[in-house]
C-alpha cells in the first residue's frame, strides 16, 4: 500500500496506529476490538464500535473501574448484514473497520469536535468539504452549540439536517441515542463522502430506531452525557489514497488483481468482500450453519464458491488470496493470523 503523507510512505497499519496514538496522547485508553459475535442479545453481529461500551453510557458499568479512564479509543471490527445484497457497487461492504473515540462523562461536544477536526485536517492533512448538525425536532432542540464550535474552527459550510440523518438511534431494541454532527470530504470525483460521525449521547431511547423516527419512543436524559464517534477506515483510506471508490484502495486492489481477468468486476468485488468478511467471522469462532449468524457466514461462503465454480477459478487462487488476506490483516488483528489454517480449511472442505 503506497500512500504519501508528509513525504513518507504510510501503510494501512500506520494509519491505524496514528489514530490510536493521537487519542492516547489526549488521555484515551486504547481498548481492543470486541468480537464480531456480540454479547448483546439485541443484535446479531457487532455493527458499531459503541456496542462494547453500551453499558458505560447507561451507567450499568464503571469506565474508571474497568479502564482507569472515562475516555477510550478503539478500532472495531464490524459487520452489517443489511448490505450483503448491495456489495459489488462502489460503496457497500459487509465487513468493515470502524475507528472511534468514546467518552462516558469525560468530555462532550467541544472536545469531540475539536479532536476530529485536528485529526482530519492536521494529522491526515485532509480538507473538510462540509459538516452537518441536527436541525431539531419536537423532542430535541436544534444543536446550536455544535454549529458555533464548527464556526470557531473556521468551517464555513454547515448544513442542518433532521432526525433521519443526524440523530443516532439505539443499536437494537433500546439504548443510548442523541444528535450527531458529521464530517464530509471530497473524493477524486468531487463527490462528498461522509468520513466521520460524532454522536452526542444525551438520552436513553426506550424503543427501536423505527419507533424513534415515528415519534413513539420515549427519550429519557442520561445521567452522564457521552461521546460516541465512528469513522469508516476504508473510506478514510479512499480519501487519503485519492481513489474514486473503496474497491480501488490498496486494501482491496492487491487481492482483486489476483482473480482471473475474465471474472466480472462486480463479482470480483463480491468475492473479495465475502472472503474478507468470512475470514473475520471464522476467526472469531463462528461456523457456518442454518440459523442466525452462522447462516450469514454460510451465505458468504456459498456465494463465493458459486462464483469460483461459474468462472472455473482454480482452487489454489482463492486459497492464495486467503493466505495473503490473513497475513495482511493479521499484523493488526492477531486472531485472524492465528486462525489462518482454520479459515483456509473451511473454504477447502
């Protein structure tokens, strides 16, 4: 992976390390990614970085006791089943990495916005295209504070959006929620890409996101306000590497080029996405089955093997990709490298 930042070569693992180091220097404790198999019964798979921290927002657990700080930072493995059928276009993935910083009563809007601004514009040397803030609703007032903070930082293009776009709902049937502010950067085609979402957890929502949007959920103020942020790693790399879409970035390109030329481009993307997603699920102990998360894994593997059969791709090609993939990600996620043999055997059976 060859991206240039401050006149030096930087690889994906360096971007990850820079992100963690940036927040560690600002009083955050680095917390390893939780498993893709959550201990939260309200969700099938881990979909966001905040899921392992949900109990600290609600007050059922003590961050100072568990981490020695009210502020944490992580790079979370995440998987969203809703995007499986969309994979192959320019934007959708099943598995992805989520960079995030979190605070459980330690700091709030000003610090969170300033941290994000400094990391993007100073550490990564990227230009912010525009930001969004919450326009307000019957239950929650307009976020004038965030707007003022962005203005102080010199951001001129500040756009107001409503509940559907910039109000984070619970991950599951209930949970912490609140208004958000988003940062956008332009890709090489001049399109604005959401790069970072900062959630201000101010309420506990006793209902699903659907209930929240319909006005049927009850919002109760949290005892301690919290910060929950999420930045898509693949999107960040796309902006830094100046690529048109996520599948052109080095994290994918090195594997896509190993597939035979006659394979349709969309099918190539599906194969690599599914190999990557399945590898991480297998590394976290999941096995293919006919129900729940195991069925998701089975679906990924079967779809990949169908394309292998249709295009008559030699078995050693997918095996070589799996070998390279587990070593590429194993430098940061040790569990993937440790499970390399299991992963390759699962596709060979």
